[in-house]
C-alpha cells in the first residue's frame, strides 16, 4: 500500500501486491479499490502484480475540492503508473472506472499498456444528446444528484440493495454483506467528489478516446445491466475500437464482478494470457 501526490498535490491511495505482469484495476462510482478484492486475490494467486487505487475524493485518497473530471482522473492514474514504473500493463476498468481507463490509455498509455478491459463501462457517452439520441435523459442524472444531496447514506443503500447487483429482480437473493460493503466504500469517500463525479461519468464523451486506442480491448457487459444500459455503451464502444472484442453475459447485472466473480475472473484470465 502507498500514497502518491499528483501534480496538483492530491494524495492518491493505492494497493500494489505481488510480482509479474502488472494488472491495474479502475473502480466504479462511488466506490474504492476494495471493489476489486475478488479479482486482485485471484490474479495475485496466478502470479500477477495487481494494483488498485482509490480515485481522488474516493476511499482513502484525499478529498480534494476540485478535479472531479475524467481528465484529472486519467492524469492521476498516469502519475501512479509513472511512480510505479508500470510497463506491459493490463488495465481493467468497471463502470466509471472504464471511462477513466479509456481516457488514461488513450492519452497517457502509449508504450506502457498491453491490453484494456472495459466491464459494464460508461463509454462512449451515457447522457442523451442530439448526437447520442439513445442516451439517458440528463434528468436521470439530476435525480442522482438530488438524492445524493438529500440523503447520501440512504441513496447508497438503495442502489446497492436494488439495481446495482440486480437484487431488485424477481427471485434474486440479496447478500447483506455485499450491500454493506458497497455502502461502506461509498461512505468512505467525499460527498463533493461523488456529486461532481456524476457529471464526469454521464457527460464525458469518449468517442475519440476509443477510436485512438490500438491495443487489444475486451468489452464485457451484462445484458441485464440496470445502471449502464448495454445498448448505449458496450454495443457502441466495440464498434469504435480498432481491436475490440465484445462478450455479453446473459442476465448478468452491473455488479457482475462480485455476483459472478468466478465466471468473470476466468474470462479475464483467458484474455490476459492470450
């Protein structure tokens, strides 16, 4: 474990375990590097070096007042990668972390990145615009902001106990520990960072980033993802990538790295080793 200071002085917390080819994990909103526990332990046991950071304003990183946008997120990752001198790295991003990983690889990863994986990721663009008519109306994200500002603790419980893991589906068996862990991670971070992070994950257009990426990229998405609808994300992203491969998981939710870790880990390993 360690801390680095970015160019604007923000302290970023990271975990760095093992040796071998590095795998860098980028977490989703509003979580922390802890959301990758199942993947980090798995790959550590397979002989890889695993790294996961807490995004600025999230987890154990500094609750910076500003910089809650994809450009800063990607630059923070670049600072960590340079500090650790990571090369031939595989970057794996989930949800908002998929956007962060996309921008990092596109703008900072030249010569350091071997492969990219996007899981339930927000690219190319979530919000509805004239150029993106299939996106979600901005009012959806305004609602997120309103609920966060009114009662963040309850909002986070509702998300974790409902759509994030598909626990609101008929016949689903909710796991209390999973819900509590999601809530724990969320409440560790800062309300300000999370509030402004909604704009970052919903309104950032990653089209040019995706088009510029030339490393092999695996796009993984559950077709029952209630947080990042597959039709507006993965199905569009894979068309923009030079070396993109799409893998769709029938019935899997947004949080499938937790609910179906055994399946996701095996597929990740196959891609990393290929």
